C-alpha cells in the first residue's frame, strides 16, 4: 500500500517547503518488529559506548547548527536566534545527561561487603514511544530520546506533524552518531499515526503535548500497566510582590517570560498577579516593552515575534481576548491576527482588569496574550495562583528569600522560581501536577524513568 503524502507549510508565508510520506499501520508495525529485535543488542553495548555515541550526536548538532536552525525556523516560525538557542540548549542537556549516565544508570551497590551483598541494576524498559511536540522539538525530543537511549531502550520517535522535517534531522544525526537505525525508527503523521503506536505492544509511552491528548493516551494504555510519562499543558502564574528592587527590570524580564517563542511554551508565563503598590508602574513598563517587540520574517536577525505555528490558534486567541474584554478587561495592545498578511501573525496582547471568570485566566493560551491582575496580599496571590487545573511552574519576584520560600511552599506546582521564570535545568526534574503531567524528565529522575530496577541479593 502506497503511503499518503503530507505537505509541510512555512507559517511565515504558507508556502510548501516539503512533502513527506506518512506512515500507516503496516509501516509502524514493521518498524516496531525491527526495533524489538535490535533492542537487546543495543543494551548489551557497554553504557560507556552508548554515552560516547550520544556525545557524538551532541557534536553533530553543534556542527550543523546553522542548517538545523534554518529548517526549524522555516517549519515552525521560530525566530532564527531562538532556533539557535534551542539547539544550544538541547546540547547542554545532552552534556548533563551523558556526563551523569554512569552515576544514575550504572549498577548501584547498596551493601558491598559481607556474606550477602545487595545491588540494584537499572535495566531498560524495551521499546518505548516518544510522541513529541512541535514548539521545542529539539528540547522535548532530547528529554526522552537521550535518556531512553542511554538506558538501553529502542525509541519509536513520532515528531509532531508540524515539526517533521526537524524530527527527520534528529533521527538522521542520531544514526550518523552511531545509533543503529532500527533503534530509532521514526513515525511520520498526525494524531492518527500516534494512535497507531497505542495499538502496538510497546513497553512505555512518553508524550509531550496537550492535556486532552495526554489524558487520552493514559486512558488507552492504562490497562496494559506499562510505563507512561506525560508532559502536558500549563497555565503558569507569576507574582510580583511589593518588594522588588527594580520594577521596570522585572517587567521587562517577565514580559520575555510570557512572550518568548510567541508564548508557545508549556512553561511560558500565562497569568500575572502584581501587588497593588507596584501595579501601575509594572503595567506601564510591561506594555512599553511588549509594544517595542520586533515582529516579522523569523529569518531576519532581531525579530522577536514570528508567526504562530498553528493556523487555527489565532482564532482561539482572539476568542480569549474578546471574552475578556466583554467581561470588563482593558486591552492595552494587540489582540488580533495581523490583517493582509499570508502568514500566521498575531499581535501580542496585554490585558488588565482581568479576573478568573475570564477564559484568558483559566484556559491555556499557548500564544502571545497575557492577563495582569492587581492583588493586595500574598495570601490573595497564592489563592489565585493555585486556582487552576494546571500545576507546572509558578514564579515569585521579591527581594526577600524567606518571603519567596514561604510562598513557594504553598504553591501546587512541579517547579517554582524565585526572581526568574520560564527556564528549565537538566539537573532538576521537569514534572507537572494536576493536568500538567505525570512523571518526570531530566535530572536523575528523568534518566531512571526509562529503566526498571532489578534487585540483586548475592550470598557467597
């Protein structure tokens, strides 16, 4: 049966930049069979050899960064400087994961002396699926691919249909680095191809994307009791207290946290609460910062706002803005699709006088819109920050560490920030609560998420 074809469109101008053959049940089944057969030999390679192969992959990413960044920008509309930043960030994560693989994936002696010795060996799950996202295809792809391969797994990699050209480049460089092609098969297509992976007897499923899709995956595989990791959405809050040293600097930094990558990030700042004592100054500086963002062709240096990746998202964001204004919000700038432009360009929107009856403050936006709400106390801010179905990240800006720590302890989020936002460290676990996710990637927890422990009792 001949594979169906998919057009790849550039969101900047809607021009076709590629045609790809889509997978079907026969092709993904054949790839799974080969991966299942090849995986034991991959695990039998010494861990140090697998580490060396993944380090070579990192070198190849850096050596090809300009070409890879250009493909990424053409495909998803990310400004070219941000595409370079993403690839560099992915390399930093690979460096951390490979340099700590022996420590967290090697045999762990619990009792090394005496008549009965005890150790833990971390064995691979087998063949796992990496159903990945389009907004940061290198970063979220590496979060699964690298630790899973280090642990000795084969990975059926399904990049988003909106980032398939990048997915193919990732697969190509992994193979060039020394990963056998059968160990990193790729599945190309939209949600229907992802559904095909759920029908295969894989040993684990790791997904990055929306809550709706992640929840569907979890329900479909729950009866099989295999490993499942879900990195889903966020409605990430940020609180600016009345104790900030430089309100203007905070406004600029947090605007970047809200609008970097066009706000298309699960950990982008999506709602802001500002203490009444600094509210007016903060809003003025924030709006001024957003108004000076340069929008346009993402291939041009200096452009900060490129097109939205998904054509349908502009109408969704307009709906959020219109709902908020109808309920009393004040729109300071933007809030609509750019007219007479073939690309998916949306004018960054800042709204004040918002409340939690507005969609803008409850639904994940995943775009360049933000609501800023006045609060009068830490207690009010904490209550509002926790008033969400999501629990990915939360940020607090204050010049007192003890105040930040006290607030952090009451926030129901997997990651908390003090005087920073919208960042990820490979040394720390990336995990969400409530609708934001299940399980962890990165850190020692993320390395071991793709393994299963075996306990050894060794008596002389």
